C-alpha cells in the first residue's frame, strides 16, 4: 500500500484502468495489423510476370477469410510495381492466407481458461509476443520454403485467438460497471484502427522499401508495446503498484461482493451445464454469430459488390477504403461513453444499454444492405451506405461483446472464447456462399439474394437478443469459494478412505 500512495506512473493524471484500456487497444490493433499485413505484402512477394496474371491471386483471396481483401489487394497492387521472388500457385496462396485461422480457431477456449485460472496479463503478452516474433521471422522462413510461412501464420493465429478472452478477463477485474461500456469499446475498437493503419502502412512499405520491410518495421514497432505491457500492467488493481489508493479502492468497491473471487486467482470450475442452458448466454452466442456474418459481409464482400455491380475501384479513392474503419472507432467510443453516462444517471439499465448497442450494430447495417438493393448504379450513395453500415457495427463493442462480463465476470474469458470460436465459422462460410452465388452471375439480382440472407440473419439477431438478452449477473456465476473448498475437501476425504 505504500507504493500505491505514490500514485500511478503518470503522476495521477491518467487513471491506471485507462492505461490498461489504451495499451489493450494498441495490443488489439497490433494483432489485427499483423494479421492483415500479409495480404498487402504478398503482392510484392509474388512474381506476377512468371505467373502471367494476377487473376488466380484474386480468386484465391476471395476464398479466404482475411479482412478487407479486395480493397487491400487493389490498393497494394496500385502501389507495388516490381515482381517478387516467389512463384506460388493459387492453391498455395490460398493456404498461406487462410492458415492463420487454423491456429485462431483452436486456441480461444484453452486461452480463455488459462487467463481465468492463471494470468490474463501474461496470456495477452504471449499473444502479442508470438505475433511479433513470427512477424520478424517471416522473411527468413518464407525464403526457406512457403511451409515456413505457413508455420509462422499458424502460430500467429494461436496468439491472435487468445486476445479477446484475455482482455475480457482483464476488463472483468479492472472495469467498474459504470465504465464497462467505454472501456470495452476503447479496447476492442483498436481492431479497426489496427486494420486501417496496417493496410496503408504495408502498402507504402511494400512499394518503397520491399515486402520484407513490412514485417521488419511492424514487428520492431510492436516490441515497444511488449515492454510497456510488462512494466505497466497487472492482472488486478490489488497487484498494481502504479495506482493511486483512491482509484484502487474505487474499483474494488464498485465490483462489490464479487470482488473476492474476481480479483483473486481462485480456480473456480466452469458450470458448463448452466452456461449452455442460460438464455442470457445463448442470446449473446446468437448475436455474435449473426453479427459476424454481417461483419464479414460488409467488410470483405461488399467491396466485391461495388466492383462487380458498380464497377467502382477502391484504389480510385483510398480515403473511401480507410474511412469506415476510422468512423467505426469514433462512433464506438462516443456511443459507449453516452450509454455509460445514461447508466450513471440511472436513465437506463445495463440490459437496456447492451440492447441499444446491439441494435445499432444490427438494425443499421440491415437497413444499409436493404438500401443497396435499390440504389441502382449510384456509386456515391454506395460508398456512403457502406461507410454508415460499417461504422454502426461499432455498437457491438458496448453491446453483446461486453455482455459476457455482465452476466458472468468470473468466466468472462471462457464465455467470449466460446462465442468467438463459433462466430469464426461465418468468416469461412461467407466467402464460399458469395462465391457460389456470383461465380456465373455477377449482377444485382445475385447480390440481392446475398443481402436478403444477411438481413434475415440480422433479424434473427435482433429478435433473439431483444427477447433473451440480459445485463444482469447470472446466478450460476456466483460459485462461492466455500462451496468449491467443500468439494475439494470431499474429494480429499474420499481419497483418504480408499487409503
């Protein structure tokens, strides 16, 4: 407590909990930036002359689940002029770009549980560190063989998969309920900021300094985060040296009766049966899956619609490529701050706040997709609608995505790992679905079917979450340590009786 009296590292001007939020946001930006940079760098890595055409490249990219593919690739091709050293078939390119998700898919649930039982701080550090190391090694491993690149990407995916669970655990211990929306939005909005920065930065580096520079520069800059994270961040306010007594007491008091379990490292068992039968959890699961379908549709496939139907090239206006990511970041912070303020005034409940955030992330994109069906060939309107649709998705950060912490702070890491694992499936299905419908029919009629299906899923999300969603802590989260100790004592007694 003597150390705490000295205040936090910035002399008391910046609360420790917001240092956590900012560094968490930068960490998410790093993970997403290192995730998408290969899509840009690959344009400079491939020998297009030897391959004769980039058609196979674009086709393989359309069948992967990487973010912002068409806009990224066209922007990179616009800036990169020289052929690279690698002659990879479209099949190899597809494997290289999609293998990230092999690791991402399998690591989330184990990562979430490890973060809950041991240390979310070090799980998050591992996530970024493995991405940084693999990024720095990517040029060397790629020169050896493309299998080396595949290995690096799988490891990056393993690291990337544990970011959401780890940050959920940290937020459950650091975020006062009255600030949970804005802290969650600040952290997770870093994903969009990291994507747009990586798109622009990787394109410039590829064109001016070679494809290797993308990995060396981004990897080196990310090491700075690792050092700051180790020094400035702890798993809970109780363990943090750089925090004022007032802030520490405020956070602990705001978490109320749940503090004892949540701020400690008590190893509570997950009540799986109660979880999978919980209406509140199922509402989050449905919302997460349906929202991700719409997210991938807006982020990945909508640029193809604009190219195929409207003959609009995103490279004609790179600002149009970056704008939705920037507006999403601003909107998510503003909305979450407003909802927290209304909750603080007792104007709305936590349940209402979560539903408002989720409605913004579903109703507005659905309306935008419906509008696209009837705007004709108006390119300006299409860009505006795309920007509005992607921007509004930011409501999910203070909506269903923060809701895991509300209903079960003791198991927030595991819960978000489960829903995010299932919600990864749309990222695999969406490109296949769109490709099947548009392969021989690149018209507005085919795209209307795609948009209507997406709108239908948004409707399912809206109805399910409005009816079943809840911001209240669930009874099954209140696993008391005494009960857990009784169970352990019973097991010990049984063992003794056998002896």
